[in-house]
């Protein structure tokens, strides 16, 4: 099969022929119809993920058709239209038994723990636990966007963030996850403040429901700007980018007893990130992490998509071929894409 491969962290990837994957007894092989390009893929390419072994095929947001199923798979067969969370759970550990598959103790992640979906085919583990049926009326490009950016944003805003109608929600970083969070928060009845350095990203945020915007390239203090716009601070704030500056700004922009949700990855040489804990203590803030979304919790989100309340299809702003992935991946370091989907990976 054709796949995007990189041999060294940060060095140019290339499209070349590699061996087709085979399914585990509990897994499937999916023929990839569409796959998303996410900033997490850029982090992996940069060497920020210890699970990656070289050479490597990235890609974790995907939708496609089951090509082959392992002997122990009971719920899926070749020809089924499917997508999958980027966290594939084992289904049997204590976290999975509690329903928390997104933090499975033995999780696998396509594009990180094993070769991913920037390829014609991808192997997925524990199919009966992890696969999600793609409705016939949903395009593969839309379905691919659910697996990381949209489902991650949905869990961060709704399940972890506990958004409520009328609240102020600040979203720091308006890439794929951030714009998804803007749309989901607005659809939940919240008033949204979008923060980004890109005027184009802020324009998209307005389109998807942001009522206020802060241009972080011009504002001297983005947290102060958020507090001013919201009359004292956001009730809920998300760092959807992942940097020490956006993490701190998200926390500093909260009102008393506000909730911060960290979604963006925070790489640093020391493995830690400075956090304004004095403010968190004084204002009794909640600091939460959010890590994907379990497959069994997809139905409410899919129902909102079916009803047209949520429109993840609008977040797919461009499509590219597999051959364009290496350059697009490298470009994410300076200009993260808001909704790029890689279409027709076999071409």
C-alpha cells in the first residue's frame, strides 16, 4: 500500500510503498476513505510522543470501510462504514470497566502506538469496543473529522467542561479542535469568546458562533481582554492550542470558580508546564484535562449532527491528496490548519 512515512523526527516525510497491515484476532483492517491532518500529528512528527517508534506512518483521524476482520470480532464485517476514536481501548481494564475508555490503561492509538491512517489501509485494535458506525448520509470526510478534533472538543466542552446555556466560554486557539469547541459551545447556548493570532481563524470562529473575538497578536494581555469582554471572566475556558502561554492565559481569564480544560498538548523539555496555581487556589478554579472521547459516548453527538444542530462538515475547509501530506504536515508548525482533510489516500 501507499503511505506517508518518516524515518527521523522533524525530517521530511515521503509517500512510498509499504507492506499492507493485517488485523489482530480482536481487530480489523480499514480501507481509509478520508483522514484528518491534526496538530497532534505534527507533535508526533516532531518527536514529542514517546510511543512512536521509527520509521513511522502518522494519522489518527479516519473514516473508511472494514476490509478484513479478525476471527474474534463479532460486531463488524467487511463492507461496514466506520470511524473510530483516536484512543482505542482494550475494553477490559478497570478504566474501561468504569466506562472511561478514553483513558484506557492499555490503550492503542493509530498514528502513535502503531502505524496510522496516512495510508491506504490501517489496522485497528479491539474493534468491538472501538468502532463507530458511520451513517450512510454522512461523508467520509465529515466522519474522519469526528475522531479527534470534533469528538475531543465535544467531550472537553460538554462532558468535562459541563457547559451551560448563558455561560461565557473562552476558546484559546482556533484550529480544528478550537473551532469545533466554538461551534459546540455556541450550539449549547453559551456565549463564546474566541482567541487566536490569525484574523482568518477568528473570522471562521465568528462564522461558527463566537460572539466576541480577541486578536492575540495585538492584545497586550489576552486574559485581561477576556475578563473585560465577559464582565469578570469566563465560566469555562479551553486551551485548544497547547502552549505555556495559552494555558496560562486560559486560566488567568477565568472568573471565580471557573473551569479550565486543557485540550492542546503541552510539550516542554522538562515534561512540565508552569501553571498559575496561586490564582487557581485563590479563586477556587477547576483545572481539568480532556483526552478524546470513548466510542460508546458518540450517540448523543451523532444525534446532534444528524439533526443539523452541529455541523462538523463545515469545519472541513480543504481537501488534499496523500502526496500533499508531507508538506502540509511540516507547515503545521507555523500555520496550523483549521480543517484540512486528506482525501483519497489511495490516489
